[in-house]
C-alpha cells in the first residue's frame, strides 16, 4: 500500500537532478542555463589569463619575485619589493605603498579584474534566481512531499517493529474491544535488553474488567520487580495497540482509551508543591479522568504522609477504581492492609513478588504469584544498599518494639538490650571455631583461618 501510494514526483526529480550540483563549488549544474555557462567560461578564461600574465610580467621586467595578488579593498595588483622598484616599467600605475613593497596595476590587469568581479556577481545573481525558481516549483508539490514523508515515516516504524519482533522473539497479540489484558510469559522490552548478570524472568498478566479481577494489589519488597511488572503491562498495551508485536508467549489486549500512571517521586519547590502534593495532584488527575476503558498503574499511593492518612487515601482510591469505574488497574503498595480489599470485592486480586529468605538475607526471584506478601523486607534492602551495621541493628530493635505494639519513645529504645553481634554471624563464627583443634595447627594454617573468619565478617557487613 505504501509503495502504491508514493508519488515519485518525476518532473520535480528531473529538474533537481539537472539543476542542482551536490559536488564541487558550483551549486548549479553545467548545461542547465546557457547564459550562466557563458559567464562562467569567461570568468575562467580571465582567471587563467591572470596566471599567465604574472609569468609574462616576470619575464618582461626581470623581477623574479613579482606576484599578482588580490584583496577586497584594492582588487588585483602587482606586488614588487623595494629592492626591485627600479625595474618597474613606466606603464605600471602605483595603487598602494607598503613599508617593504609597493603595489601596481596596468590597463590589462584592470580589464581582467573587471571581467572577473562583474562576472562573479552575475553568476551569483543568476544562481540565486534559479534556486528561487526551483523553490517555487517545490512549493507547488509540497502537499505530495508531505504525503510521501508521512508514508515513509510509517514504513520506518513498520520496519522497526518487524526487526524488533524478529530479533527479540515478539508475537502478534490479539486485539479486542473487551476491557481485558492477558499475557503469558510477558517481558519488559527494555529491561530484558539491558540485564547484564541474569536473564529476564517472564511473568503472566491477567486483568479483566468484564468478568474477572480488574484490580490487582501487588505487594513485595522494594527492588523485587513490582514497578517493572506494571510498566511492562503498560508497554505491552502501547505496543500492541500501535501495531507492534509484543514480548510475550501469547497476549490478548483490550483497546484502551488512555494509560494513567502514578509512579516515582517528584516535587516543584518553586511553586510550593511538595512531593506528597505532586502525588495527590497526579492521583486527582487519574480519578477525575479515568474511564472503564482506561488502564491504570499506581505505585505507592499515600506514602508521602502519615501512615494512617496514607493507608486511608490508598484504600479509598483503590476502592473507587474497582467499585465505581471498574477499569483495569495494577496497584503496588507497601501498605499490606490493602490486601483486605480482596475479601470485600470479588474483582480484586492479591499478587506478590516472590522472594527467598535465607537467614537474614533475601533473594529476589522476580516471579509474580497469587496471594499477598506479609513483609516488605525494608531493613534487608537497606542492608543491601550498604547502610552501616550499627544503623541496621538499631532498625531491627525498633521494628521489634513496633511489632509488639509497644510505645516508641527514646527510653524504650535506649533500654532495649543490644544484641551481641548479628545472630547469624555469631553462629557462623562459632561453628568455625568449634571445628578448630589448635593443638594440630601450624602457624600458616592458623593465619589462614583468621583470614577466612575476617572474610565472613566482611561479607556479613556488606551483603
């Protein structure tokens, strides 16, 4: 269709090929305009005569250093150094004095200068006139040129879609006017291309505002992949609805009027808008403009205020979207209280990002599962980020107090007995010591054991 719709504009193409020169200094091709060609030839002959005239004047005057030069102020001239002034012929007319030389002209050089300068000016005038005429011709066919540009842009997009689909294993999605979003083993098209240490873990997506869960509450630790999962769902919708294949094993995408997102933290201090205010403005925009055909991804609504305020706002927003609008929604949160929405509404489903806990460490599995997560593992993530051990230990103490519903005051935290080192670290070091028989150790073996125990301590501090 694109090939058949393209207007080749043969007449304009022929004019451009015959008129414009894309090589060399001359912008108009030789042979296009006879008058221009004649003037160029005359100028060329005059320039050639200047070169030969210099040789003739050197020979006739005997001044080997004589030069014919040009500047914009006095035009063409003979330059003769002072020691050779006695050899200057009588027909030379003085044009300029210098400290170490003098400049002259004669009738023939004046005539050549007139031919060259006037000829060059005529060339410039004719070239500008030709280019103006070509530009006017181009404006007549501008509508066809714009249509061709749009067709070629479309072709460029389709080629890009086909290359991405071919190289990265995308599949053709099924598009429907039903308010659903389903995908088997979906992937994030950008993240999967940039993973260095591990392969991308695909996940299924299933939302249906018609007969199944339209809102999924997603819980799990930070860095576990909640935002990636939501964004890849939005990107699948954008790609599929724009005509691209999508990164999944199979996909069914319901047509969407708009995609709303509330992700990340931002503010505008110059306008007096705090991070929480910016979050609420974005949320207000969503709730005031969302329709049943929209797709919404929300990340951490209500986190910029007190816990109880935040939970109340987050719960109310989620309840509004599922009970009043019934649009497809992913709602990621660390407020585990929101998982109770699934008990109240049949169209709410709880999802969580699986993690594996080994002692005091966590391993992100990147797999989305049904059900809710009971922990956010915030302290473990803080430890992974490199917070000092002292801060991590104190955070654990405070968390134990809060989990026991005790009053969090300075005296309570101060009087809490400090642990004698991390329990897991103590167990590992104790086991290492228990297996050592000092009577049978050489000095080198003892030194090696000390290095190993220091290594265990360092790993616990930074991992």
